[in-house]
């Protein structure tokens, strides 16, 4: 396996890309979600807006690159963000849930697992889960895998 830096350098040299990149793992089940990304099933993700509002994380941007890591911090692939938008949790669309590629890909499944995940994250900072909380929806394409 490669480090994020090694994978990025290989991708950037091969594609002539000079952009910056972020390296991160999907929350909850990083290995499973990285595998869905490699298979082309997972083409979207979602996160709580509060993490960007507090400066914990940089807001994803269209056209930006990310090296996806597994649970062992090893690089799995490179993705490019194609769309970013913010909606209340209770307005995430069935289409977005499908693009996330998890479970049976239904909105009901998405809401159940994301309410549980976001509730756990928010509890750590003393915030309650709310149906109207902001969710950053990010769509991406797989651009490189070794």
C-alpha cells in the first residue's frame, strides 16, 4: 500500500495535475465505503455542516481532489469533487442517498444510518441532532486507483 503523498505524487505526475489535495477516510466504516468507491457504487458522501462552520474542516469545493484512506491510513484512491451543496437533513434527496451507495441505497436507509452517525458525532461536542441541521452533500468521481 501507499501513503497519501505517494499516491498523490503518482497520480499528479501521470495526469499533469498541480493542484492541492486533502487526504481523509470516510466516517463510520472507512474500509467498506472506500471499497464501494473503488467499485464505482459510491459517488457521493455527506457530512454535518457544523464541522465546516467551526473551522474543524475545510469546506469541500467543486474541482478539488482527495486521496481516500482506509482505516489503516493507507491510500486507496483519488477522487475529484464534482458538486457540493448544503441542505437540511430532512431535505436530502433520494437521488443523493442512491449515489452514496450504502445499504439498499434507499433514502430511508440513508436517514437511519446518518441520523445515528451524526448523533454520535454531535454528542461529542454537546450538540443535539436536529432534522433541520445543515448537511454538506458532496458528489465525486473516481479519477485514480493504482
